[in-house]
């Protein structure tokens, strides 16, 4: 009987993170956290499992995601649950639960992993991680300015310059007034908004045909297109960003964002390099979302930035530091032979008590090769341990950066290893 081996491939649309990949992922997450904290944001999190009702509720739903892209199943308790496809409904639930006891404005951030069943392509996978930053309890437009400034700063802190990207802004309330002024039925505005969210993914003739089906008047179609193409508004948010020196801003009336819960400002940041011409992050204001859970609504605005698009951006613009390493240890103890393996573990254990990270290279490769591997992994020091060292207790520590060496008892060498 032929034995069938399991595949080593991961599930389609997700990634395996080997140490070198994890090093880049950790760098991105660390930089995201640093920038968010520099704006006074606090970190939160929640489970990846949510009740499916959370994504179907009126005001929270995105029809495409709910109907076609969620990982939804019945658990063993006969409850319908969903792997979260986005984080905003979750944070709205958290805020609504303690709405009366929280101190506003809230500035919260998270780096959740999210799941959407969609066709894997550049910048879009079935599982990804995302920086989410939200402000709750601040209805003034200055909060919109702050959250967009934070979104831009996440790129600047990674080494980007404003010439590499463009901030595109629209306003759902303004668009509603403009559509109504043209004679568009109120019930059709949301349908047009959803069509505009696909506008750049279909050709112009198809867009016009779809728009005509919605409004039923070819003259009105042309008026809508003319209105969308004229984007010279100077809203409070655009003016506010300019006062902060953020001028790579375009007011784009065709910008839609796919979620129904947006009530005001919406925005996206686009890479304009030509090599990676896509949206890298998006968000907006949602002032009614917490009302799904009862009680008074708490105003909110936020954005999400995916790790896949972030890495694509950094690689496109050559912004990833060349020295990123998932450093395993500060010090590597290298036993000369198998006889020194256990004494090597004992020495490593003593060094760890001083707060340094230590690994023991107990492999069978030649000592020179193991020193080279320690250097590649970013270790700062090596200690080669042979019979004489074990017998005498006298060790030699080498600084891999400077080449400097010091010898002595371990207690005498701790300061040498700790100062680097």
C-alpha cells in the first residue's frame, strides 16, 4: 500500500513566517506601535472570533464582505461565528460595552490578524495583519486631521517622503448634499457609493452603464460624472492638514470606501510611484456605529493599514533596512566537542541570569562555521568552550563587531559583555 505524504504547502492565501520573514514582520509591527504611541494611542485587542450578527447588523454591513468573503461556520454550541474580516465593528462593541465608564476621547490602536476569503493577489491575501487606529468621543474635525496625520506619519517613520504617496479625501455628508442637489433619489445614494468603490476596477463604459441602471436618466449620469471629476473643495480637514504642513492632499469626490457605516470624512493613502500604484490604507468617520448596541452613539474615526501592502510599499521604495535580523541571542557559547555541550549549557544559564540572551551552538559543524553563523544571526559575542576552558574556568569572550577579546573567569567578563 502506497503511503501518501501530507503537503508542506500552507493553506492558499496565507503565509508561513520563517525567522527572516518574522524579522521583517516584527520590524513593521514595532514601527507601527512606536508611531501610534507617539500620538498617545493605547493598545487593545480582542478575539479573532466574533458573532456573525456583528457583521450583518444594519449600518455595519459591507455586502461583498458579508456575503462572499467571510470565514463563517457553526461552532459546537450551534452558534454562528465568523473569523473577523475587519476590526472596526469589534472596537465599536468594546466601546459600547463600557461607554458610560470610559474617559473620552479614546485613542486606541491594535494590530489584529484578519481573514477574508478572496482571490489572493499582490497586496491582498486571505489572512493579513493590520494596524488599526481609532479615536472615539471627539466629533470635532480636528480629530479627523489628527487621525490622517497619524496615518501619514506611519509612512514617514518608515523612511518615506511625501512625494511617494498621496492622501485622497472625501466626505460622505458633502456627497449626499451634492447628489440630492442634482436630483438623485436618497435611496440611490448608497448604491452609487458602492458603485464608486468599484470605479477604478471597471472601465468607464461599464461604469456609465451601471450608473444609468441606478438613476435611470442619461442626463443625470453625465451630471454626476462631471460633479465627481470636479474636486476643488477646501474642507476644514484639508485646510487643517495644510496648517500642519501636510500638503500632498487631493479632495477626490469619486473616493467611496466600501463600508456602509461611514458618516463623514473618508480617506485613503495611495502609492504614486507607478510601480506599486495602489491604496495602502483607508479609513473614515463613523459616528453612529456604537448605536447598534443600544445607548447613545459615540463618535468615532479611524483607519486600517495592512502588513502586506506595507511591506510591498517598503520593498518598492527600498525602505527596508538591510540589517533587519531576527536576532536569536546576544551571546553564543560554542562547545568544541560534544563533551563540552553540557558545561556550555551551564555557562549559558549563568550568563542569562545577568539579563543577556544566550544560545548554545551544540551542532557538529566546525567551530569556525559556527562562529560565522553566530555573526550572521546578529550575535554580539561568542565564547568557544574546550577542555582547557572547562577545566580551568578561564574563558575568552570575543566581541564580533570590534574583534576585541577578553579572558578571565566568567564573573570578570560579565561587564565586558553587558556594555555593548
